[in-house]
C-alpha cells in the first residue's frame, strides 16, 4: 500500500518538476541569444576598425575568423534546440 501511495505521489508531482527543466533550458537559450548578439556587434566593430585604419587587414582576418567560428558554434547550439 505504501509503495502504491508513493508511486501515485510521484506521478502527481512529476509535472511540478518539469517547469524547472524548461526554465533552465530557456535561460540557456537566452544566454546563447545574448552571446550571438554580442558576437555580431563585435564583428561590426572589427569591420569599422579596419575601415578606419585602426586595425590591419591581417589582424582583422585573425580576429574575424575567431568570432565567426564562435558565432557558428553558438548558432549550431541554437539550431540543435
């Protein structure tokens, strides 16, 4: 009887645990979206710095490649969700 009551309690309370997981996933998604936006701004700033002569073409290429690789990783994680 105790086992049956415990099983029933777990079944009834199971939906209460799911929102915590959903909220965690949503927080991760929001973090990824913020990171995507930050990388996008950084790429625009790099382009501006190169255009104004503050950054050489070689330095731009190295930094832009790093940002683009990171952006690709973030976008893939977002798509996987």
